C-alpha cells in the first residue's frame, strides 16, 4: 500500500498539510484550482529569466486566498539566493509575476522565505541530482553525495530512486539507494517525497526521493 500511492496524499490530515489554503463554493472550485496552477506555473517559468535573482532551489509554493488578497509564499532552500545586494532582483521578480495576474479580481502578494536546512527537503535534493546528471557525473556518485548532504540535517532516513536510460545504456533500468529507515506504510511517520523529471540527450530520467523526518 505504501508503495502504490503518493506518500504525501496518503498522510494528508495527519502529518502533512495542503499547499493551498482557501475555500470556495462547489461551482467555483475548478476556477480556483486553475488559478493555483497558473500561479505556480508562472513562478516556475519566471525562475529561468536572467535577472539578478536566481530562483533555483524552490522547495514548495503555498497559496493562501482571502476575500480580496492572494498571498503566495515561495520557500527557497539554497542559502546563497537571499543575500544582500539582490533585493532588486527579488522586487523585479515579484513585479513580473504580478503583471501576469492583473486580470484577477484579487491583489497578489508574494513573499519569499528562506529555509533553515535546505538539504532536508527532497525537491532541492532532486534538483541537485538533476544538475549532477546533466553535467555527466556518475549517478552513483551523485546519489552518495546527496546522502552525505542529508546527514547534515536531522533526517532519520532517505531513499533515492533513478529510472530511465541511465548513463546512456540501451535498456532502461532502475537504480536506487537507501540510508536509514524509510517506513512508507505507517501513517504516523512524517515523510517528505518528490518526483522530478530531467531531460537528457539519452531521454527522460525520473528521480524519486523519500525522506523520513520523524515519527509521532
């Protein structure tokens, strides 16, 4: 059971919370859901723009909707992104995103938050592995280095899986590594999970990361 469904959806309401916080009538629910998708997609596209702030390392995007306000909280993990001297880049990024949503009836407020321990979040680790694979680094070396980074945090276990034509082999295969405990079938275990796709010259590789944080 723990291997056949999304670990985050499996634990919603117990150890995980939603990334969108708002209420709507049933007939307006689909409209609000589409707004969330557009906001998240626009932020992910804007992070590739060449401005003074590089928005690589986005861990998650939370959306909170009120009567006349949409508040977007962007959690950034890499520590070298929010340093002094880059405030102009942050403001420019906010303006670019807000201009796309002038047609909305709500005011858009963007908050950028820095995480204390970035290497304890799977989305940032998946982007790190994807960058290593693009640079032709051995997948085993990339996975072992990722585990070394998680040892600096308070995680109790991690599992990494890479699938596809690894290192350009003709036959696709799955390689994985695990360190510590990763109890996927217990709801009381606080897990974090991400699925990331990377496009290489040999095809698309899939990266999945499970992180065991603590147990209640």
